[in-house]
C-alpha cells in the first residue's frame, strides 16, 4: 500500500421511490487526475483525521454538506486500488434525516442519485482492463446514469459492495431495514 491513503463514503438516502446512492460529478480541472469523473464523496487522509472513517465523513461534509452525525456506518468494504495506484477504503453509510444537499462548487459540478434497485449484475459492463500494483489484470467496469458515465473505482465499489462482495448480502438487508423504518 502506498503512503498516501484515501477514503470514500457510499452514502445511501431514503427516497419515496426507494433508497438512493448519492454520487457526484467532479468539475473539469487540468491538475486533477479524477477531473470530470462521477465519484463518491471522499479524499486523502489528512493529519487532522483520526481515522479513515473520519476522513470519509469529513469529505462528505466538505463536498456535499452531509454532517457526520447524520451518517450511520453499516459496512466497511475491502481496500480498493485506483489506476493511479491510490489505495482507497470505502465505507457504506445510511443517511438519517437526510439534510439539504449543499454541493461545494469547487469540488462538485453535479449531484446524481442512483436508485439502489438499479444495482444488479446486468447494470455493469466491461470497459477494458488494467493491471494493479501486484501485476494482476483487473476488469474495468462502467455504466450510464442520467447521461453520465460511472466507471472505474466508483463502479467497482458499487458492484462489489452491493452485488458480488462478501458484505453485499448484509448491506442489502440493512438497506431494506432502514428503508422500511
């Protein structure tokens, strides 16, 4: 693992038509390797962060205005690696009493809502392959949402967390419980 670590929050909110995952499109910037991509809120671990979870919660607040006290963590997913060799720790959180989403325009160009019901094996397509730090070839996943492409790490976290990963069944059951309460 590299010395710089990152964390993301996979935020799930209640909605009249069923639970939704909150995603964001980053603004276009030449200095940002993730410029213009649709992603989950998150970023690099900073000195003031007590943990990777604190990092994910801080970033969700800074980027989207989601206060940490409104998030109940329902799962910590396995480490993921980006094509830039960044190691990322994803956390899945249910947002209680969802606040008004206030995107930070310096970090968020557009907010998207992905219905959890859409996340099924047929949603994800192969976009190509990449080689991880260990030399293993990996599948690059993609899907479309509201005219935007969701791909790479974000698609992999969604697919792993809600379809094929070891925690997927437990996460789905918890989402069902929260959405019925």
